[in-house]
């Protein structure tokens, strides 16, 4: 993760099996875990083992990765972005959206993730109250698909990992294009199950995942279903 390139004709011809193959081949990358570990101070030197057990084995971490990120992000976005417009009504409406989404904190988190991982995404959507929302998506949880030779996104995969009340792992995957969405879900490492929904609100999305759980419980063969997309947009941001 997080970027793949393919021809537009290939994207339009993707089948359920093709999407699952993309998921399986790209979801286990440890690149970002390694980079985020460096920011936390979990450096490789801490795992060095001496062949001679009696030799000194001092392990000192000088966390320059965290220092560089915190300093760079502070300089870059420490002072919030200021917006201006000759249209006061438009600017007021825009500011309401920003305030509703804690835009200043969101910008800081996106910039920080860009500094640590080199990539970050932001998803734009509508919530159940028809309010415009945007949220950071970590690069380890997203794959963008671009047309070969271009930088305009054609599709995206978003991974959501969670656990149920019995601490069993749940993996959900959304595959978005400009017109369609595929939903996939796997419970406790089991087969990937799909469910169909028409995206009219967030509640229908939750209904799709509930249906997926029912399919999984009934041992329905692995499958995927299409759903009509309502709203999705994603941007990637890289530090200079």
C-alpha cells in the first residue's frame, strides 16, 4: 500500500475475485508499522542480541525521527490555515463545515502522518444528518488506484479493523469507484463475505455490515455484491 496503477479498461473489468486478489496481495504490508514504530521510539537497536552474553549490550535510542516530525509539523501547520473569500456567505458556510469537523486538528494529524509515513489520505463523506464530514485515513488502511501515467484517483480500497464483544477480529473492506462500491467483511479470520446495499445514508451502510454478519453465520459461500455510491472523495498529501 498505498498506490496501485492500472489501465482504466482493466478497472472497469474488475471482478469480485480480482478485488479479493488485490486485497490479499496488499493488506499485510509492514512498512508503515515500522515507520510508526520509529516515531514511538521502537527502534531496531532495541532488538539487537550479542553473541557473547557477557559483552556489553547498551541500547540507547536518540529518537530523531520523533524530533524531526514534531518540529517540521509545528513549523508547517502550527499556525492554523487562514481562509479568505469575497463571498462572506460562502466563507461562513465553509467555516461551519470546518468547525464541525475540527479542521485545525485534522490538518495537524494529516501533516503528522505524512511526515511519519510519507503518505496520508483524507476521506470526504456525508453523515446520517446530511452533514459534510472529512476524516484522516492512515496509509496502512487505504489503497488508491490511479490510471497508469496519471495522478487522478480512479478507485480506492479502505480497510477497517475492529473486534467484536468476544474479542474476535473483524476485517471490513470497502472498494470505491466513481459509480459503485463493493463491501467485503471477514469475521475471526474466516472467509470474506459480501453484502449488497444502496448507499442512501450511513444507516444503510451499517445494515450492509449487519447483513454480512448474518451471511457469515449461515456459512454462505464467499461472495461480493455491488452497491451504488453516494459520496466519496479522497486526497493524498505528501510533505515537500
